[in-house]
C-alpha cells in the first residue's frame, strides 16, 4: 500500500510552473529520497503533501486521503520538518516537548528521552541558544517521538557538519527502519541520500524525471566507459536513446546506459563497440544518473525550441 | 486533544511567548487609566496622545499574537502540526478580545464610572469605544495575518494609512458621499469579513494576491466605519398630555416685515413653573391676500425659556430671577419671486415650531472650597477657583462629563441635557442662579481615542455685566454652597402662532 500517491500534479506561482504533471507514489515503509537541484519544486511538493498549499491540478493522496482534507487524526500520524524549520526559540527543549506531547496520542516519552541522550541535547536549554545542528536534532526528536506513520523532511542536512549529519542519519535510520515508518526526504545533496534511501525520485524544473526503487535504478542504469582502438572516431551516430550524457574525449567514451533488456549490458555494448580495448560497466551513481537525466531533458527541450523557432 | 483544550493550550503558550509584550501593554493601559483618573477634567496637553499610543500598542500586541502562529507562513511551526485551524483562530481572537480590547475598555469603564454616569450612558460610551477600537484590532489581525513579521506589519499599517491619506486628498468629498447611516453597517460587515478572512487564511494558508485584495478591502471598509457616529439616538418622544404646556405668541407687528426678509419676534407664554423650555422654529407660512401661501422652512434653535426654573423647595427664595419674557427672533429670507408675490399683500403669518421640555432637578451640592469635587450623573466637577470680595464673586468650575447622545427634537434642533449652577444660602433660605461669563469646552480622550468625553471650564459670576446689584454680601457668600442643577429632557410638543395683518 502507498502512503503517498501523486498523479498529474501541477502548481504555478503566478506565470511560473513550479510543478508540471508530477506523478509518483511512496510505498509504506519506504525511505524515499526526493532529489533535485535548488528551485526544482521539492519544497512546493512537500508543502502540497502536508496541505500547506493547494494543488492547482492533479490528485494528491496522503495516508489514503486528499492532502487538503487530512483529518486531525491523520495529521497526528504525519511529521514534517520544513527547510530551515522555525522552532519557537523562546522555549526550552522540555517546554517544546510539553507543548507538542498533548497533540499526539502516540507520543513516546521513552523514545524522546533516548533520542535526547543520543543527540546530546540538554532539556533545559532554550532553543534559540542551540546551534543550527542542535535545532535540527531537536526538530527530529519531536518529529520521531510522536511515532509518525509518515515522516516528511525538507533539506534536513543543509549546512551541517559531517558529525551532526551522521547523528541525524543514524537516529533516523534506527527509528524508521525498526518501526517500519515511511520517510520522504528531500535534498539537493544527492550523495547524502545514496546510502540512506531505498526509493528514489528525481525532480528537475518541476518535472519528475524518474521514480523507482533503488534496486531497480541500479539494475537499469549503468555507467559505461569505453576505450576505443586506434584513432578517435565520433561515436555519436551510434548513440541510441538509451545512451545518456554521452561524453567523448579522444578515443575514450563514457555515458550512462538506460538498460532495459534482459541481455547483460556488456553483450549489447560489445556489439556497439566491437573494437574496444577496454569496456567498463558498473552501476551508475545517483549523481551520475541525475546529471544524465537532467542533461538529456535540457537538450531535448532546446532541440524542441529550435524546431519551434 | 479536543478543540477547546487546543484553544487553551495555544493561549497558554501565547501568554508565555508574548508575556513581556502583553505585560507592557497592560502596564500602559493601567498607567493611562490612572493618569486619566488623576487628571480628569484637566486638558492635559501631550498626555492626550497616550490613547493613540494605547491603540498603536494594542495593534502591535494583536499582530504579535497572530504572527506567533502565522496563518500564511508555510514554515510556521503550528502549520504542519495537528492543530485545528479554527482552534488556532479562536485562541488568537480570544486573546485579542481579552487583552487588546477588554483591558482598555475596562480602563474606560473605570474612568467613566468616576463621573457617576448611569448604566445606559456608560454602556453607550463603552459601545462607542469598543466599536471603533475593535475595528482597529481587526485591521491589525488582517494585516498581521497577511504579513510575515512585525516589521512588514508596521510597513503595511503605514502603507494603508498613506493610501487612505492619498484617497482623501484626491477625493476629499468621497467619504462624505457614504451616507452616515451606512457607516455602522459597514463597520459590522467589515468586522465580520475581517474575522472571516483571517479564518480562511488559517484554513487555507493562502497568501496570494487575492488574499491581499480581500485584506485591503476589509481594512478600507473598517477604516471608513471607524469614522461613523457612535450609534443612532432615538428621537425624543412627545411629551405626556398631562404636562402643562406653554403657548407661542408672535410679538412683532406687520410693519416690521419689510424688504427681502421677514423678521418677527416671538415668545413663549404661560411657561409652566418648574419647566425649562427650548424652542425650534421649523416653518413660517405667509398667507397672501390673493389666496396663495408662501412656505419658508426654517432652522432656528433657541433655548433658555422659563422663569423660576430652579427646583426650589418650599420657603426658599430665589434672588435675581428675571421676570420678563424672552423674545425669539424668527426670520425668513425672501427670494426675488417671493418678494414680488408679497406685493399682493399679506393676510396673516403663521410660525410653527417645537418646544422641548426639560425638567430641572438638583443633582448635588458641594462646598465652595477650591479642589472640592462632585461626581453625579455622568459628570465630575471640581471647583478650581472661588473668590469673592465686596459682594462680587467669581467661580471657576472644571467639569468632565460623558456626553450622552443628544436626542433631536426635530430635524433642525437638539435638546441636550443642560447643567446650571446656583449658590444656596441655607441659613438665609435664599438661592441665586449663577451666570456664565465664559465657557470653554473640549472633547477629551481617556484610555482609548474615542469620543464621548467632554471637558468644560466654566467661569461663573453672580450676575451678568451691568445687572443691578444683588442683595449678596461677603457674609452671604461665605455661608453659601454650590448647587448643581441638571435639566433632563422630558419630551417635546408642537406649537404654532398666528399673526393677522390688518388691511
């Protein structure tokens, strides 16, 4: 069962399309990474998922209900940490917990206590006196202690040092993993999420380029590096739709292969490069994949515009 | 957590979060209330700006309370938590009502009560204050909901004020075109629309152009409504049949009706003892010898008829009371056509009008000592100066009063309750009504910048200049005390008088 189902979602800021015909779903228990560069529409998408904005078109269902019609009981099962989350700075951490506790019937004091210890947070300290990393830990503590069925996080690691990130990631993984909570995590920092996520989606300029499980992504997209024998020959005429972001430097060619056949990619590629002296094929990293997908989309768009002109 | 519990939960949080601001505001309101009480009746110059400060501070407090959990900021802490939007709104409105509105109104009530005003007058006074101040608070709520922080809120408030100023400068008569009777309705509608808009913003988190247009419309309506009168006043009723009535008599002769003006003198005869009367001339009818009638609508208002109007007890003699009749000028301007029509000859002239009846009663007495005060029936007076020598005396009184609504006795006149003062010498069994030499009045604000309070400084003497010597001596004045006489409207009745012009 999907905890989030989005189809044909569009949203505009004035005349600017922030989201265009976006569709994806987040399975229950998934750790879903929504990746995209700054300004790609991730924050808008999360705000629509939490009911803070209303979609102009399309269907958005969260926990089986339209996102703008979520009942108070459903919202008790959702935690959201916004980008640059503003916490009430005048409160001490214990006051913040006391303020939130009555709102959530599922609030777990033992979990809150263990997360406090784990994150090294002082209950008596005012939020405004905490560093940014500590504030994010406090936000995560409050989000997790309510034992949410769905946790939404928008750029939670921005501007944090490695230690803090590690603390947060471990805390998140331990809780969500062991409890089976669903997590949707937005970030423009692709490398960060590669080790964390089991589902991934790429959002670029308001359009969803890809949404799949990480296993499927790894099985489908391969990074290929070929060294050709003899003098350099332009390989672009041989390139098919399945070759993404083809780069050639002399007799060295690299690209990301969108491999959809059951035949092993090496065999197919041998047919394309019979005189290759070296042919390396490995799983594409998310960064390589994202760049490849974004580059292809942009070249397609510019080609369309040229034709139109 | 249930809805009601959430309201209290958020209010408790807001009280702690904005505690300093709310405390500062409460301290300001208490300070202004105390200074109003201490300086009641004194035209206190720059301190008159304090009510504006209370309003501004009240708006900022309201804005802070709203923006603590902003309805339109997507990153607001509450927005993604399981709060009922309506509970959040209810918490904000309740705090605004209890702290921003009720607190200064309580101050107004305390100051108003110091004048010993009746409940109905106090209620009218508080209603007027609450109505306009609530609109300012609603404007603050709307602008705070639409802006993201206090800085942008203040900019929006000044922007709104500037826009209103520009509109007034460009269309100076525009505001006057809105019928005054419509303005209270606009106030109610703007208030309801303002709260509805903030409720919608809490529910939808919308903060686009439409929200701003709606907000600007609501604020403009509320601003116009703040200039509305404090409420309609019921017209004074017809006086009871068994109340003795005076009659109107025209005292002029037709010879005085010449040129482009008809000028007559009239008076009221048979003024019942113990009544104080006002007269409003409403119409003059000139019946011509050729059967035509010229009609002249009039707007004349005269007061002060009635001899022996002091509510005297048995055996008390009144000194210096005038015994002659008072004459009223009644004039009608003629147009060229009317002047030509008059050439046919005037057969008779009828003057119509309305008499208002006021009943005098002694509101209280106080010793003639500088600093002595008396609070009675919506009026607090203080003897500021009292001196006498050689049988002459000067008394300066400072009166702070709640001006209750003035009931009109017809379209052209009003019949305000009036106050006069007399000196009473109990030992001699004599009373002397004092004559005003100079009266200076000003509207004064108390805790909130609303109308309703008047400060009057009256300089009173024993007799008008040139009057014959009164049988008072320093010893008489030494034993005298001040009597406050109030005249309360009883009702009114129609009168008319006819003058036949001989051939």
